[in-house]
C-alpha cells in the first residue's frame, strides 16, 4: 500500500518555549507576544534550508497560551508540560518524517528514541 502525500510531508514541531528562550531579547516580559512573533516568522519564512513544503506545528505552554493558529503554522497549546506534548505529537506521527526544533537535551533524547530528527533553535531563528 502506498503512503499518501500527507504522510510523506515533513512534520516540523517547534518547541516554542525553548526557541523563544534561546535569545535574551526581553521575551520574558511578554511570553505570548514573543510566541506570536515566532509564529509569524515561521508563517512567513517556514523552516529555511530544511524543506520547501512542511507542516509546521508550534507548541506553546504556560503564559504563551492563547496564541492562535495562522495559515502555515498550527499552534498547539500544551495542557501541561510542553515537552510531554511534543513527545505525544511525535508518537502519533509514527512513520512520518518528523523534525523537532529544540535545544533541550532531555527532549532531544526522548523524541529521537521515537524516530524523530532534531535540530536547534538556529534553524528557525536565523
């Protein structure tokens, strides 16, 4: 049985808290605003150098909740731990090419055990 094109499309899951926190630009004063700026950058630029066509999911948590989905970026609010939510998304994507954007060492370990690739925040910050 052939896989459908949607299953072959790269799934990019962005650890919003980790990526936003990777640059000390005052994000802590407005976590939701910082997450919205990241979402907008992802919607405009995608993930440079990684794929022309990818489904991008931005995971937010805590004070960043309330950020809405926009064309090109689906926003998912983690009900608890953002890391646990990301691991769940990777698990549900079994068999689909998946890339997680984070610098969190423990999260990197957890998602690579499930078959995901990992890259650091610079992939979407530069």
